C-alpha cells in the first residue's frame, strides 16, 4: 500500500511542479490542433518542438507532413500516455522533463500553451536559442514583447481561443 501512496504522491508532485513552473495541463481541443498546425505552416523535414506537450496531440499531428517532432512534458500522466503513443507514430519523440532545459537550437517550429506569467522565462530561452526564421505558435495569449514578429493571429469564432504565429 505504501507503494501506491508514493506513486500517487509523485504524480501529484509532477502536476504541481508543472503548474507552478509554466502552466497546468489543459488539453488542446482537437479542432484547435488543426488550426495550430495550419498556422505553423509545417513542411517536410522541419524540426518541431511542443514545449509542455501534454498528451502529444501537436507532436503527432506535426509528423503527418514529414516533420520530426519532439514533445517535452513534466506531468507524469500525460507524458506516459504520449510516450506510449509515440511508439506508433514515426517521426515523433516524447521526453520527460522540464522544457526550459530542452535545447531547441535546431527548431523550425515551436508550439507553446503557457500562462503569461512564464513568458519572461520562455522569451529568454527563445531569444538565446531560436535561429532566425523559426516560427513560434502560441495558443491563447500573445507575446506583447514580440508585436513586431507577429505574422498572423488566427481569428477565432466566439467559442475558440486565439492562436498567434510569430517568426523570429
């Protein structure tokens, strides 16, 4: 029984750590996955990162056009689900860990869905690591500091969240 308590504790701890560091896990709606993929303009051979990938929806959708996609997740339950699914999706890779420590210098496209409070930290990472021409697609909240890099705001219907696309 002690093992069960330890496992539950570790799962809850990973959820809390993820929530406090960047954002809680909130699955992206299926139709919004398609909107984000379209806005990212992913090409065959692109290297795609989903930072805070959850269950890997964007990772798996990105590989359909021939991209190599990496998802990084710190919350154990969605990570395990995505990891298992990744064995059946060529071109996908799911990593467990803190995405702030993931090297993204080879990224062509980066997806994020974070709370605005973590933008200062992720912007430091983007400014240091992303190469010119890399595309960043963000669900929900814009990066105000990058207004000059905004190339498109996907206009949502009343019930949809906005999606922003930037070029570094």
